[in-house]
């Protein structure tokens, strides 16, 4: 399983700042899909889809504070 990193244009980070960053995506072809966004301000957004269909989503601000129940649009690939 190999992951890819691609830059993305500025968007609203979990802290509220509009910054760019890098997207990491990994897919095993059997249902495991990992999507992580690393913002230049230090924030991180995480979306992991597992083989059983369950999904784990979270966001952490650059100061380490976890964001709860954050609505997140589906960004596709």
C-alpha cells in the first residue's frame, strides 16, 4: 500500500485560518482509505474509512485542541 502526497490550495483550516497545505491519501483497494490533510498553520484533518465500512473523522488545531463534531464536506479523491 503506497500513499500519495499532493499540495492543496488555501481553504479553511480547523483553527479558522485560510491556508494551504498537503493532502495525504492511501488506499489498499480493499476498503481501507486514509485521507489526512496537513495545513501549513499546523492543523490537521483526519478521515479514515475501514474495511468494515466504519469511518473515523477528527480535526486537531495547530495548538493541539481537538475539534469535536466538525461537519466536513466530502472532498472526493
